C-alpha cells in the first residue's frame, strides 16, 4: 500500500506539471485562455449557487455547482488547447502524420509512404473503412503522388476501398483539425480479420520510407531526402 501511495504522490506533480505546460503552450496562441476558463468556472458555479439559495439548498447546490464548474472548465480547456495545438501545427510538414498517430484504436498508420524532394508527402492509414491516403504539401504536386500510391494499392489490395485526402484549407481539402473526424466518418466496410490481412499484405510490400528513420510528429524544415529517394516505388 505504501508503494502505491508513494507512486501516486510522485505521479501527481507530473500531472500538474503537464497541465501547467499545456496551459503555457496554449496561452502563447490563445491569450484569452485564462479569462475564458475563469469565466466558465465562475458563471457555472455562480448559477448553481444562486439556484441553491433560491430553493433553500445552497450547500448542496454549491457543492454540485463546484464539481460541474470544474468539469466544464476542464472541457473548455481541453478544446481550446487542442485548437491552439492544431493552429501551431497547421502548415508544418508531417503535421498530418502526428494527427494520424492519435486517431484511435482500430487504425494502423504508416507515415511517409511516398514523398518527393519538395517534401510533399503521403501518409497511409488502414482501418475498417479501408485504406486512407493522406497527402500534405502543394495541392498540384501531391495529386500525382496520390495517383501513383492509389495505383499501387489497387495492385496489391484490389478488394479494399481506397480513399484519399489532401490536408489544407483550399477547396476540396480537409483542414488539419478535421482530419481525424473525416477518417472516422468513412463507412466501416471491413471486418477485423480483413484489416489485419490488409496490413500484413502492405507490410510485406514495404514502403518508400521503411529504411529511413523519421522523427515523430512534424518533420524539421530543410530536411533532405537521400539521392534516389524522390520517387515512390
């Protein structure tokens, strides 16, 4: 029991430090975050406390209001932190790969299955919706990358639906913050064993970047491909 208590005590400072770091990073992009959170908490708590005085149960409604105010504040903080994070990632090479890595259970993602020397890149996600190719970079250049990758997918896994997405803010593109939602909206047409079989076949096929170490998340600007790595196989 003593060990578990000490472990919990050690974990709490870590959580508080993480929350503080998240708030600091969010505040850089959202200067009103502090006022917004304080407002949500005080208004929620104040409304319940006022109702409590009106019906003669200020203590009960006050406690309930405090808990709900804390919950509402946490929800607002999470959403604004997420929005700020997407805002900072928008336009960075590799940002879509970072989003795909956190899409959730049931999906297997492979970053940079195709890339050119201009750092236009195509990532791949496989799930019950089939195969989703996610491109980021210049819209005109990535179309050829997508076409070549779709052709390859149709050769290897012709019985699996292939979707394609271009991340961006232009017409026909999907904003980075909506990428996860877009993938989750695709109809589920494959069973679990079919997803596993598809991943096995694609893994056996290998990818352009299988032998190149890539950093997780956004790729650093100025990254260069080795000679001979500019075309998709």
